[in-house]
C-alpha cells in the first residue's frame, strides 16, 4: 500500500456515516446524513478545528462522495452508502440532492450557506469553498461546448467493450478462476474486493465483480490517480515543453531568493520536493474538504527539507505537477480538455473522471473516479510502452522512467517508488519489472511486462488490506 495515503484517510470519514434517504419535492430521493462519530480523524490543517469547521469539512466530504458516486460513478445513494461502510452517527445534516441540475447541498450550520458540490460535463464534480452560494457556480471552469465524452462501447476491445475476452487452456483457466474467486473471499488475500480483471496478451482472461458493480460503473481511485497525473506530465514534456529539471517547477517559485526555486518537476514526480507535508502541514485537507484551491494552499506551501534529499509521500505534490502542466500549456481551455483528449479518450478510458478545484486546477492526486476496465486499459498502455493501436501516446522512455526507482526511497522494505508509480519487482514472488498505480482502499493495475499481463484489483479495504503482490504472483503462477 502507498504510504500515508491521505486520500483514503479523508474518505475514511465516510465509512463512519450513514446516508438516509428521504423523498424530495421532485420525487427524487434526497439524503440526510448524520455528523461523524467523535473519533473521526481531523480533516483540516492547523490546530484542533472548531466543531463548526469540522462540520463544514464533513459536509463537503459527504457532498463530494454523493456527487461523484452518483454522476461520475453511476452508483445509487444506497450503493454509495454501502460502498463507504454505512456506520451511523447520531446527529443529522440536511442534505439536498438536485438530480436535475446535479448539485448536492449539505446544510451544516444555521449561520453559513450549505456546502455545495456540483457535477459538470466531462470535468466532474467541483466543490465550492466554505461560505460560497450557488451563485458561484456561474464562475467554475467548464470545457468548451464541443468537448463531449465519446461513446466507444460498441468498438472492439481495448478501445471499446466488444470481443474483449478470451479463454486460456482449460487447466490454466480453472486455476486462474480459483485464484480470482479467492480474491473476493476477504480471507485469502484480505480486503474487500469489488472488481478484478486479468489481461493476458491483450485479452481479458478473467473478470469478476461484486457489490453491484459492473464493467461500466466507476469508483474512487484514491492515489492511483497519481499515475494518471504522471502520464499527463509525460505528454506535457513531449508536446508543451515542460522541463523535468528546470529550477523552480512553478512560476510562483522563481522569484529571487525563494528557496522553492530549487524544486523541479522531477522532484515532484519522485515525492522528494521537500515541501512541508507532515502532521498538519499538508494542504490536502483544506483543498479536499475546505474548498481551498491548489493555487492558494499547495502552491504557497513552505519548504521543510532540501529538495531531492528525502522521500515524503505528500499528495499535494501531485496536484502541483498538474499546476506545472497548466503553466506549460498556457491556455486553460486546452489544459482542461488535455487529460481527456490526449490521454483518457485516446485509449478508451471514457469512464474516468478527475475533479478540479473551483479555480480550474485538477485534483488528480486522488478525487478521481474510474472503472475497472479503464484501469485495465491504462495498464495496457504502459504494457505496450506508451503506444496504443500504433499511435504513440506517451513519449519514448516514459514507461521506463516511471517504473525506475527514484534517487530517494521510503525507509521500509516494501515496494519502491518511481515516477508516481509503485515498483514491486521481486516482492512476494513477483518478477522483475512489475509496477502499478496504487490507491487507498486497494486500487491497483499491476503491469507485468515479462508476462505480458495486467492485473487489476479494485476494492473498499478497511482494517484488512489486500495482499496485492501475493495475489498477482498467484495469478501469474496460474496462467504460466
């Protein structure tokens, strides 16, 4: 599992709340959910939050989960509740779900406006800051009217869903199916699995779902989205001149005397920026739950250690990578369409939706929804060295770069860290070269080049985490 996956920590609070459904005036179900239990982790940076600030953060988390689950994930309120645990508190907040306009509003205070999260075509859900009213939605980023999610479902796999599957020889298929079945029992490998896909030689040889999911429903990627960001960065180095080694990864850090001027994009990719990210120092909670923007909280973060000298898994570093891409592209309309037109839709990932803040910066450190099949497509892109149907999507050498350990590494003996990917070479019997996006609650797309295999596992893990390396080694043993 990735270290200190704060995306999952923030979403853990959702596992402590139940979402109660009532009926609204438009005859659509609306939700009212209780305040978090007293042992909920703190969600805002700084000193101990006041009850009012904590309630504001909880309301936003719940609104984001509802908005994203409903309109980016294709789930129902009941399913969202079950996905996130469904454990109850005692006090309720007034929750309104406007299905027609795709807006979730949660009233947490008699003095302040509700926390508001709204869904937008292509760009998904956006959270307004504390104190903002619906009027502010007029100013949130939108893609151009001609940027429309395509429908590739009827095309052949992997671009679409037709002719996607193949069967192995009988003995191998039986052995593989047994391993995959064990991946759902919660005991053999642990965790709480909702989807597994195994792709061998370009075809799906095993695919199974639970909890009401199917090939088209999407769920929170958590930190696996960091690998999506890395891919966008690679494209930007190739097509927009983004320099991995230019001092001052962001324009805001290039003022004379600013010590952050030593930070490069390469440092951010390797989680060695040196920016403050421990204890309450990470800006992530204010961005994810307070409605703060990347520009006002992550960009202004202070230096804590010399860049390049220490590994610290700090999710806002990934948000800053997308900020660096935005500065390189220099046109917001192009930037907002770029992840879709130049990555996701190029490879059939039409059910992958990253959120942005209300200032237009993608929160692709997490806050992204994606289906299991889209994870498989993403793994195939890397298995094929960044080439898709004969077209190069990623620059030459990018797959090798992201799957090579960076200069500084975590202190333990777990997986190593590359360019926003985790490297599993040799762990629990996995062959050399195995690497994967990793996300909290057990989101993986293990790429195994030596076996021409991609292994996707999606879950809602809690106290028992999924033993991904052992599972993948058992999958490979079954099919080879």
